[in-house]
């Protein structure tokens, strides 16, 4: 791991450790044997040690079954950010499972990615009851966790799925149809906004704009990262 990335990870670790020490009711370790000040020897430990944390920073802690931190390649160059876990995700503790998850897998496949190559997470890590929209204070409470994930994974490109993900990451209230169709600079990382797969299931007329967004994403990915076999778009 290079020095810069290690410094960022160390800063993140110190931040959450400090939060845990100051506000024990908000974060605490699931595994009592794990020391808050322990040294982390492997990259896996350093990168995702929050998986052994329990978070109670917002009201969603009272109704969730699982915290859905995220899933995938912890060194991914492409990161996908959705809105919040739904019923199936809450039950299984994994993001994007069920019908919307299968559609997302197919979208990724269409641009030459296996799901395991990318990292997938959400703005909120816990399910809002009845899949209601995220509330502003919930987004505010949960965002530091996503920021921390972005710092530690270090994606080269981000794809947001749905209105809340796009608006939150780009810090704007603009509607999704104004945000999509172009790349945004998100703290130095190119970010593309598109529709959520669950919305696509309800609105098949959005298939074409999503296809345009993900094609553009793959072309930019090749220009920036260039670690994949040649790919050429074909009509979907
Ligand atoms: S939604 Fe985020 S901030 Fe709220 S309890 Fe879950 S992990 Fe914590």
C-alpha cells in the first residue's frame, strides 16, 4: 500500500476510533476481543474493520435487521452507490440482491464488468421502514461512513444509482434528469449519475438513458484505468 493511502486509512481509523471512544452509544465493536487501538496487519483488516462495528448514529438502527455496509472488491476502481437497503438487502445483509440486484448485475455485464470486480454500497447502510425515502438527518448521520469507504477504496470512477445517491454525493438538489448524461467532478473522482435499477424495473422507458450512461462510464473507465480487455458497445 502506498504511503498516501496508508495515511488516509490511518486518519479514517483514528476518526472512527475517536468517535467510538467519545460516543460509545453510537459506534461499538461487535467483537469484544478486538482492541480499539489494535494494530491492523493486513490490508483487509485495515480497509474494512468497520464491519466489526455496530452503528447507532440514527433511528434506523432500531428497525434494521442487518447493517448493509457494502460488498465487492475492496480495491475496486469502479464504485457503485445506491440509495438504501430494501427488504431483501436488510434480511441478507448484502446490497442489491433480489430483482433490482439481478438487473444491476446484467447492466454491469453489458459493459464488461463482473459484480465481484466493483464495490457496491449505498448512501444509507440501514433500511428505512417500508422502504420510505431517506430523511435528511439520516443521510447526514450516515454520510461519514460512505466518505470513509470512498477514501479507503480509492475508486477512479463512481456511478450513483438513483436521485438520492446522485444528489447526496454531488451536494445538490438538482433533479436526476438534470444530473445524468454527463460526468461530474466529485472531489477529483469522475462521477456519473443514472437511474436506480428498481426505478428502471418500474419505468422501462429509462432503459436507453441508463444504457447511454453506463456506456459512457465504461469508455471513461478505459481511458482512466485501462485494466480491462477491449470492449465495444453494442445495441441493448
Ligand atoms: S443508517 Fe447509517 S448512521 Fe444510521 S444507524 Fe445505520 S449505519 Fe448508522
